[in-house]
C-alpha cells in the first residue's frame, strides 16, 4: 500500500507532529554517517553524473536526467542514462528507455560492472545521491522551488533525506518552478556552498496541439508533486473541473481507471494525466486517456553546457 506524502512535511515551519517525530530521525542520521564511510567504486574512462535529491518526491530528477543526456549527446560523446531497478519505479524506467539509451541493474555499482571501459562513456544516473557504492564525478541536487525543503526536518519529521548543509559536498543545483529566482532560497544554498552552480529550470508542454482548450478536463496523477502538473495545465488555459490525486508511483488497477472514466462522463469532461501515469495504464485505456508531455527547459543552457564540459574533459 502506497501512502501520500504527509501535508505537514510541506509546511514552512515544523508542526507539533514534526517535533514528536524527531527521535525517529536518529536512525537516518546514523545511516547517513555510516554510508559516508563506505568505499566507493569508479572505472577508468567512465564519467559518472548523478541527478538526485535530498528531499522526497517531485523534484524533477527524471526530466533533468533526460535533459542532461540530450545535452551531452550533442557533444558527440557516448552517453547512457542509468537507473537502479525498482519495481515501484517502473514508470520512470519506461520513460527513460523511451527517450534515452538506458542501462538498468539491481544496483548502481552493477551498472558500472557491465560498462566496458575501453571507450570513454558518460553515465547519467537517475537518482542515487545517497548510494555511496559509486563515486560520482559530478553530483546534482534537484529541488522544486515552490515546495523548497518544506519544514526543513529529516524524515519522518519532514521531507529531507539529508540536512541542507550536505549541499557543501555537491557540485550543482537544479531549481525547478516559478519560485526559482527566490533570493531567500539562493541565499540558503550559497550559505552552505558558495561555489555550487545553480541552474533555474521550468517545464514546458510540447504536445498542446493535441488538446481542445475549449473543453473541460478531469485530471489525475500519482506523482511526487501533483501541484506542479496542475499548475502547468492552468497556465496553459486548461479548464479543470476535477482533480484526483494518488500516491507517488501509484500502480493503477482497472477498477481505478473505470472509476475515473465514470466520473469524467458525469462531468462531461475529457481525461488528462501525466506521462509517468499514462505508461502504467492498459493499452486500451491509453487510447482513451491523453497525457501532457513536458520538457525541461534550462534558463541558462549555455552556462550548463560549459559547466558539463569543464567536468567531463578535466
């Protein structure tokens, strides 16, 4: 059974529940310390880039991984995306396989084992900052600037896997969303790492022509940040009459989809979902339900390309 992210995690200040759960953050603190002592692995002629997060869900790791893959490919380098296999994240695996050259294994270390090191390659890992088995050459942290770090506490008191001060060991930050220019956020990042590179990003729909914006829409999603999906639709003038939210990486049953279709019929509305959700429903239902395809846009793409070159060729 999948659970939705607790609402109190996204509050600007800790709640009473957060304080009560503080003792339960101790195992995570100990685990993070022990992981930092592990011996890491790397391979000659293989450059590794990790796109991860230090907080839970909805930070845009997969679209960012795809974008980096596309940019590096333009440099005429042999590049792959890499992802540890999780049955609960099959949606992201399908999308990465569709849009990139993907390597999947039971562990991130095992992915390195299957890569030949006789020709220079670039591996862009989707997720894995907390996996200390691999020594990454370049590490990016993704944030949704609208939610930022929520109440700023470690799990389960808050949404953080690592404290914000861990930014001192990372190379770059991708800030997604309308709030990415917030000076307070940038100040907090620079407080812990004044040399870290910050890249502003946002999503843009690339298949709007498939939709009739004069019609009504019921929307549903099971992603880390459902508000991000809804806000994109609102900005592009979709008439949303109802929203149904499921937990992140939710596995839809035929019964779930039938209920969604029945509700849409009652409202005389079309149905739209995310690409991540769309790949998890049956082919028959895929024909009846449309998805919004999005692409990550970098505010200063040239700066990012130059930064990648400086790390790849060093």
